[in-house]
C-alpha cells in the first residue's frame, strides 16, 4: 500500500495508450491495491510487483477466468524508462511458471490491442501462439466504446514441452 504513489507515477503516463486500467489519482491506486488482497484470496487475480535493483519498475499479474478456473490471462506494465530491456518478457516467464505450476492452470492467454506492438512482441517472444482476432471484446472505459483485441495463448502441454526442450539444450 505504501508503494501506491510509485505505481501511480508509472501508470500515469500518456504513452500507455493501450492500457485499460484507468486511474485518476493515487487514491484510485490505493483502492485498487487494497482490493488486490481480496482478489488473490478468492483466486480472481494474482498480482506481483516488478523490482529492478530493489526499485519498483512495474507490475504484472494473472487474472483467473471465474467460470473456467483453469484459464488465466496475463497482463503487464513497465515504467517507460525501462522499456525494451526484456523485462516484460522475463516477467511473463515467471508468471507462467506460477500459473502452470502453482495455480493449476491449463491455459494462459494474453490479449492485446491490435496496435500494441510491444505487448504482441512480448507474447511472441514468450512462445505464445496467435489464436485469433477478437472483434469488439474489450470495453474501453475512457473511450466508452468496444475495441478489438488479438488473442495469444499457451497451453500447459506447450509449456511442459518447452521446459523439456530447454533442459535438454542446457545439458
Ligand atoms: C508492452 C510493454 C509491457 C513491453 O514491455 P518491455 O519490458 O519493453 O518488453 P520487452 O523488453 O520484454 O520486449 C519484448 C520485445 O518487444 C520489443 N518491443 C517492446 N516495445 C515495443 C514497441 N513499442 N514496439 C515494437 N517492439 C517493441 C522489444 O524490443 C523486444 O524485442 P527484441 O528482444 O527483439 O528487442 C511496455 O511497453 C508497457 O508497459 N506498455 C504500457 C502498458 C501496456 O500496454 N501493457 C500491455 C497491455 S496488453
């Protein structure tokens, strides 16, 4: 909770044009963080802070689809100062390990706006497969309208196969 100001500082960025969370103030961020504990307890969302040299530089998390709790959706945001250093890709790798190995997921999705090239590249580099173009499936509160999204996903089977390949190549 004491980091609310820092999170707000990162998120209050006009270049976060594709990010859906709409915070107007540090108070909104505090309210969001406060509810995060409850959402974790109820297996709705599992959110994490991203630290670099002990400084907060972003956040990431997995939302659990409530009527199909074997499906999770990954999301991430990074302080603009640290874009393009591989941090979101590393965060995705750690999140999916938690998702598949601890939360019992069988499938992880990443949704992004079709023009969000950075987020799409994170998904591709992390080994997610493009499954579709979903029409009008996201509601943008700021624009008060529905938007399209790309769907990328990885199954537990894909994950285990990639783990096996990486352990063979390491040995
Ligand atoms: C999208 C975002 C999370 C990417 O974070 P990041 O830490 O910069 O991502 P990575 O460094 O792991 O990038 C992975 C690849 O994408 C590339 N990339 C990153 N941003 C890019 C952009 N805007 N356009 C094109 N490529 C981009 C990186 O260069 C890297 O490719 P490379 O290894 O070939 O150089 C970050 O830009 C962000 O926080 N944006 C605002 C919030 C947001 O849109 N979140 C996603 C919601 S779906």
